[in-house]
């Protein structure tokens, strides 16, 4: 991570779970980190987990990545304030109970696609403007999911039918970004990190109570994998990293 000391990182969905863990670990690794979230006060609260001399390197900024105008505004402010973006972690993601054949689920389906797919696309587009302008080595990391590679379904559990397609889209977008970055002639890496089940707010407690305990990763496990990906030498790109808790059966 030495190559990223004092460089600028942006983390979406930084208020809790994987995003919060990544934001804290990037600051500890020496990066100036901007945590984007709707619940911006929770990003500010993360500073207490940091050594006092590093607390000023975590900046909380309110942003709803499901809204393109919000993304454009915030990334323009970041470019002006911090003079460049070196690392983007597209972590923001939501799950909604949805059935594709249920007409009452239209709003929920739009919410998932707008956040998990379009939010990721537009955040990357805006970060790329900065990366292109400054011409520094850069890295984009998409927090994906194992369901972006394999549809896992227990018919007894509530349906989240649009979530897997949204993550399959991230898998495809990662390859498209890789090709576009090559054509751009700029040294920008892109990586998809696909965790199995992680103990976050996305996994409701009543799931565990109703369907039994199953192995879970911790947010910090995913964060350490992100640091590993970022720490590769300039000529190495990890395209896809799948992480599972030991004993996961799907």
C-alpha cells in the first residue's frame, strides 16, 4: 500500500458494513479518504476508530448514488477540493424484497438498479474524469457478490429477485471498464471483489433466526482483501477476487 500513501480514495456506501471497514482501513493505510453516504453522520462517527493523528484524513460527504445529479455534484466538489481521485471503491449497494413478475415491486426494482448498477457506472465515469485529467496510476474496485456469478436461491426465503441480476451486471461492467481503461491509454486498474455472505445490515437478523446459522464473513475480511488488491505492483491486475467464509455451502 506504500504506493497509495497520501493519495485520494473515494468510498461509496461508507456509513456501515463493508464500506465503513474499507474507509477506516484505507485511512490507516495512509490514504486521504472521502466516505460517501446518505447517512453521513455515521461516516463522521467512524473517526473515533482511528488514531487521533489520522482522524483528519477521513472526510464524510453526503451523497445518494442512486441520483446521477448528486454524483456529478459531489465528484466535482471532490476534484476541486482534493485535486484528484486515485482510488474509487464502488461499495454502495442495496437489497430489496422483489419479484420480477409482481407489478407492485416496480419502485423497489428501480431502487436496486439505480443504486447497484447505475450508481456504480456514474461514480466510475465521474472518477475517471479526474483520473484522466491527472494521469496518475489509479484503481477502481467494484464490490460485487458471489450472486453476480451464480444465482443462489432458497424458495423458502423472501425473494430478492433483482439483486442477482444487478450483481451479474457488475461482473459484466468490470470487464467493460477493463477494456475501456486499456483503450484510454491511462494506467487505471479495475477489480471486482465478490464476497459470499457477510455479516452486515443487508443480512437481517430474522434471516438467521428463521433459516438457521450459516457461515459469515466479517466486513473487515472483505476490507483486507481490498487492501490486498490495491497493494499489487503496477504491472499486476487482479480482475476478480471471490471470497467465501469457510464452510459456506453455496
